[in-house]
C-alpha cells in the first residue's frame, strides 16, 4: 500500500467531525449517471477526526481507505481496526459506523454497482495488492480525465475482488455499563480514564463495574483495555514506528508497550512494524518496563 506517513510526534486525538458539525471534503466524479460510474470523496487531514456515523443514509456500495492512519469499523457490538494496508468494503444498505483514530486522510469510493464477489460480502476488510492504493490516490485529485478514472475504477475493483477478505459480521449490541466502557475504549484506545473514574461517571462502585465487565467480557477492566489497545496497535504498526504506536494507543513509554505486546501476543511489535520505522523496535524489549497501565 502507498503510505502517507504523518508527523512522528504523537498528539491528542482531535474531536470527531460529527460533533463539530462539518468536515472538509473534496469530490471527484467519473462517468456519473450510469451504474458503472464512480464518485471518489477525499477527506484530507484536518483538525477533526473523520467519522461516518451509522445513522447516515447509504444508497451506494462503499470502499473506505486511510493511507496514513487506522479506521475503526463497528457493526452493532462487533468492531475491527482496519490498517492502512487494508481497504474497508461496505455493501449498500449495511449499517456500520466508521471512524478514524486521529487526524488522517480518508478516501471513500462510492459505487452503484460492483462485482458479485464483493456484493456477496456485507462488510469486510480487504488486503489488495499494493497498487490499489496508488490507483485510488491517482484519481482523488483534480485534472484526471473521465476515461482514466473509469479505467482506475475497473482496476481497483479487480484487485479488491482478488484480495483476501476478513468479513465483519454484525453482532447484537446491548446498552449495558460494560458495553459503554468498551465502546469508548474502541473509539479512543488511548483514553486514560481509569476504572474508578468510569465507575463514577456511570454512578456505580468500581467493584460493581468490574463485575459487570467480568460477566460480559470475562475480562477485568485492565485486561479489556490492554486487549483493545493491542488490537489497535497491530493495525497502526503497518506504517507507524513502535514508539509512535505506543503513544497513540496510550502507553507512556515504548518499553511498557513492547512488554505488554510481547507478553500478550507472543512476539515483539518490531516483527510487525514497517522496516522503515522499526529501528527502535526490538531494542525496547530489553529495557525495564514502566509501571503497568
């Protein structure tokens, strides 16, 4: 995939575009009218986190991709982090919420028709051959003629059809205290709110909230937060350094992140990181871990 790696200094996640009330968007249409046409929407980096609520009206098939960040997709109670090496397919009419994890670029292909191999999938994370991203970036800019845009459409759909796919199934969602905490952590894995603060926010005791989490997820609060942070980290490591990933998912130091990652997943984050950014990856493994989060 093409990488548009942003600045390496971690920053606090900006507010969601849906809460601010607007988002910057560029649109590029090719052969609009017939079902074979294509609309490409480009949401450039801005001071808001791009998000697409599940309440939006979807009359078109969609492919979403962030070349410089991670997308989080939620279908009911099921969530998945989608790396910059993957593209997110959502069939027309499928209810899903999509959100970035920070200030990042998002490209959105809107289609009236698509190959049966794609339309048979309600929603999926696809891992196409590397030129798919380059082809999409090439038509998400001014000055591209219609014929070139439609050729790119055909090429991208061919690559997506052949790509390995991981389906994202819908799961029933409850409105429990445990689900409230889990949804917040999925929306912002770096959220530093602790168990006691969450309990106060939800008007229960920490012991009660801990029991709720244990009953619903069979995990303590700390274990649930660690699991979510590491899932986000696996996606981020596609094109981020170990140090930057550690901070983006809420760890105070790379050494504590490496220790948690290795302990839970049985491998170092450096084994997944982009070689161009992983020079610090495995050196952290020998450092003493910081205080547990």
